[in-house]
C-alpha cells in the first residue's frame, strides 16, 4: 500500500521521455527560426516584425463540428521600428530569450512570476523599465505562444497550480530524472494537487468509471469526506472556481485518453454556467489553446435553475444581481449556448431572477448531495449538453 513511491524508468518510459525531448528541441528550433528571420530582415534593411494572430472576440470563431472556440485567421504584424509596437516587440523578445537560454536549454521550468522578475530591469542609459507590471510579461508570453504556434507549458512556463483530485487512479509523474507513482485514493482529506504542467503525467491503474468535476472546494471536501468516489467508482475533481490550465488539460486527457464520461457541478447561476462552458468549449481569451484545453464531451450535471423547482429549494435561493442578469443575457447570445436546453435554462433564470449555490442542497441534510442528488441525477442521466 502506498501514497507516493519512486519508480525506476522503464524502456517505455524512456521512449516517452525522448518524445518529450523532441518536443523541447522543436520549440528551440522554432525560437531560433523566429530570431533568424528577424536577423535577415535587419540585414536586408527591412523593419523586423513578428506575425501574431489577433486574440479577442473579433477573431474568435465557434467550431460547431469540433465543439470548440477557436481563433480565426486574422494576423497582426508587430514591428520593431514602430512607436506603437516597439515596447511590446522588445518584451516578446525578452520572453523568447529567457525561454530559450534559461529554461529549455537547461530543461528547467519557471513560474510566470519568475520570468517577470528575471526580465524586469531598467534599460541602460535611460529611466525606462523593460517591464512595469507582470501583466505586461504575461501578455508577451501569450504573444510568443501564438507566434510559435505552441503553448506555454511547452515553453516550460507554469502558472500557479489549482485543483485537487481523489479516486481509484494511480498516476506516474516525472520531474526531470525523478519518477513517482502516486495513488490518488490515498491522498487523505486534501486530495492530490493537480500540477500546473500535466503533459508528463501518465495514467497507470484506472479503477474509475467517470469523472465528476466540482466547481467548489467545499463540494469536493463534502464528497470526499462522504466517501462518494469510493462508493460510486468516480474520480472526484475540484477546480476551485474558474479552472486553471493544468486542470482543464488533465480533464481533457482523462476524457480522450481513458474515454471516461465527465460531468460538471457548479452553482446555479450564469457564472457557474460559464465556468462549465470554458472547460467544455474553451474561452475567447484562450481560443488558441482550445484544442488542448477544451473537453467537448463534458456534460453539465447541475446545479440548474430547473433543479431549484424540482428539489424544492426556493426558500434557499439568492436574488440575482444586475451583474448576474447582464451575464445571462450575454450567454444567451453565445453560439455554444444556443441549444434549446440552455436557452430554456437561461430564460428561466432571467424570468425568475434567482440563483442557488450547490450548498443549498445542505438545507435538506448535510449528505443530501452525495446520497440523493448526485445518484439520482447520474442514474437518470439528467444533464445539460
């Protein structure tokens, strides 16, 4: 019996590690290609520039077939000798240099905050700082991602990890030359913390039949304490609010690689619905990442506005605020919320102007969610697409 056990690398593991090394070498080649292209433009006395796909609603498309939000084909040219572009051009080059020399060449990872401090300094002979706020270096990272047609995890950059899991699943995790086997059924009351970078995670012993994603830590703790995942052969996961990239990527891998049904549990309000949609379809802000972050087969299990009536929860609802109403009106217009089921739920919310937290089920009894609500919903397949 174990929680974490170090394991020697097998020939299969070595092969997969070598595949990851190829990926690292590929990104190094892309960065060098970007740099060499700029040098050629300078030598030709041209204005060096970077082609960067435009991000935002004006260049975002909903792919009905793939069930994903994706970037369109609009591209902006960011030139070095352009007053409006020069600062961002310089910041993108600083990020590229740090990724290549400090991270990829040394096979190290760093946080976004590490990069910010590493590249923040005053330019010699001036009073101008290269980067004023981390927001600037974060945007430069995204610019480099899309310019290289890659993603930050392959650039060896990681955000703060967020999310926990528990269930009958053993994963194999590798950090450089150290390999651990981790049993997610033996992580105690806290569960296993989902890493920021999950490409190195391998699934070993799988004893679960589906994945249940809870928006809130409190629901994860309730279901974990109740032993819900043990009784129902479920892999329990919390995103602690809006899901981080590592959690979204891992959820997609569980769905596609293990073919596990995935269900989502949020509050019955427009923000909970939106959290679900970003895990399923991706988001406009990360449309360039939807192919690897979206989980098209994810189903919305609850909590719905219809559930308020069905489970007699009117006495424990919360009056919707103007910001909630505005958000619901926005969701009504999104292509990925155009199904008749979601249109009905959103219009019901706007009509009743009330919302409910998942914890409202505790008004029945503390274990109502684990012993009645979830078993009933899953047995009847009562979910929204």
